[in-house]
C-alpha cells in the first residue's frame, strides 16, 4: 500500500543533501484539500508545529530534527562555533512549541549531540552531518511504524471491529502511523476489519484526519461522535480500542489526545481490551508516572468556535487541555517496535528500551 509522506527533507540541488527545506502536509487544510507546506526557517517551523499544521508526536520529532538543519542553514556565522550556538538556540526555541510530546525533546537531544560532536568540522560538512542525522531519524521512524504494525497485528487476531481516537496514522508520523499501522497491515493482508473513528473534539482530528486516511486507503470505517463510544461498546460492536500516545511514563501511564482516558474507562467497564501503540522514543523512563507529565493547555477559541463560527458565549470560561493521561491499570498492552509490552510496565518498558532492569 502506498502511503503519503507527511513530512520529508527536500534538497535544493540534486546530489547534495544541503541546502534544503522541509516539505510537509498542512494538516489544518484536510480533509477539504491536500496542501503541502515548504518550510525554510525555524520560525516558520515552530509556527507550523504550534498551530498543528504539523502534528503527531513522531512527526513533530522528525520535524524538529529537520528544524536544526534549517537553523544551521540560516546561521549568519561562517564559523562552526557560531553555527553550533545558533543550532542550540533553535533547539531551545523549538522545544517550547509543544510540551507534552516527548518525541520532540528526544529528537532535539539526539540532534544536539550530533551537532556537538561535529563542531570541529568545516561549516559545510557540519551542516551535511546534521542533515544526514535528521534524515536517519526520518527513515528510522518509517521502519519503526512498520514494526509496530507487525507486532500490533497479532493483537487483532480474531477481532472484527476496533475503535480509535484522534489521529495516530501516517499523518502523525513519517509514513505508516502507530495505532493505525496494524490496521493498515490487516488491510494489506485482506483481513476483514471495521474501524470506528471518534470525531475527537475539539479539533476533530478523527473526523478530519483519521477518517480521511482510512477512506483514502479503502478501509471500512464509520465516523462517530465522541459521546457515542459508550453505546457502540455496549452494543458489542467494538472488539478492541487502539490509540497512540504522546508520552508514556515509566509505569505505563500514557498521555494521549484529550478524551482517551474516558475511552479507557469505558473499555474497562465493557471488558474491551485497550491498546496503546507508540515507538520507544515516546517512552519517557525518566518520568515515573503520568502525574508528572506536563499537559499542554490550548486557546479558548478551540472550544468556543468551530469552522470559524462562534458556538459559545464570548464571556464563558474555558478549560482546554490538549491531552489527558490514561493510568496503566486501564491499558491491556503497549505496542512498540520491539514487541508487545504487558504489565508490569515498569519492567516491560525498560526491557523494550534495552535498559537494565
């Protein structure tokens, strides 16, 4: 199955990796139109991440990696020392764009390490080394998503219908997706599978993005309002809930798009398995539990308006967290590129990351 490249590095000249620019799908324009951004500055990249033109934890990480290459290209310094300083400043700037998705910080740290190790090289070679590392992160993400799909496929055996929330597909990663990867593989293998898609208020990533992806791929899917999930579970229409994650704490608590926690509670009440799919770059072993995961707060207009129209009184107070945390006790399994992690997550997540237990 061919999958749209959500984000990629495009060299300006044939045979040279730098200079170049970021080409990315503008996710705010879907599903009405497919529009690609051409991003050439760190400022424009930060804006694209902040406004959700680029979204999804793995895709944000890849974008940030490319962003430090842009920082090196933008630098007015002719020496590597000044260029390195500009790259480090850009890393701080990009790190402040979205606080919850740990892939952002993981990618920036990896790129900063590569930059620091290349500070004795000529300027052009310094930029080339950074670009090669960023492209490596991009390629790794594509392979990782495929592996998540393969491991997750095992959990779909005997399942006829699944429910997913927000968008954890190709639009949220370099290509294949996390939670949608097993669904894509099932489709490739011609296994019949129906997908219920939560609309995912307030920004409708399910209705706008996941529904668009699945229909483009020819996968049998039904869009439902968020408040219909309990009913379809009660009616026995859902065999498994499968979602992505923006950060997984060391104990298995998982942060994902607002509304995910509610689904997990419903799934447990209806004895439906609840599965999280995420790469190990999303595992934050330094954060002991979900209580310590920072939760991004979004602007009031995301709740008080829809499609540019006001739907609430101007003076109403608004609470708009972008994410919630699902306790590990509600999660049946966490799927990553290295296999399926099960409770106790303190051990299985560390094992998946290759850390000592």
